[in-house]
């Protein structure tokens, strides 16, 4: 399971190397002056960052989908839940036995 966890950790911290700058709305070669060109570049960068964020969200959703449906991890969750229930049942049984022993001791005291 360590290998599975490492796999999902790697995808969880994955940073896409895709470059979205070419998808910009503005063609900076058509700018009339440097101020206009810089404004176009900023707008293109802003759009590129938005596209990159969408890409990261898509990758994150894909990773979470795989993580939530991975049978190896589901089995581990079920086993952990079962252990927790067994531990709780053992604690409850110990409390019940202790209460019964105290009641029995009290009953014996009253009988004497």
C-alpha cells in the first residue's frame, strides 16, 4: 500500500508543464505601441494562468476519482473500520463485565 500511497501523493503534487501562453486572445504583434503590447501580454498571461488552474483542477479531480474508487484503498478503510468497531466492542464488554462484577460484589455484601 505504500506504493499506492506514493502514486497518489505524486499525482496530488503534480504540476503540469503545459504552456497555455499561446492560447491567449490577443496577438501582441498587432499592438501599436509598447503600452498596448504590455497590456495584451498581461491579459494573455492572466488567461494562461486561468487555463493552468483549470488543468490543475482537472488533474486533481482525476486523482481523487481514482483514489476514491481504488479497491486496495477501500479494503484498507473497511479493515480499519472493522478494527475500530472491534476495539469499541472490547471496551464496552470490559465496562459491562466490570459493572456486573461490582453488582455481584455488592449483592454478596448485602447477603452477608
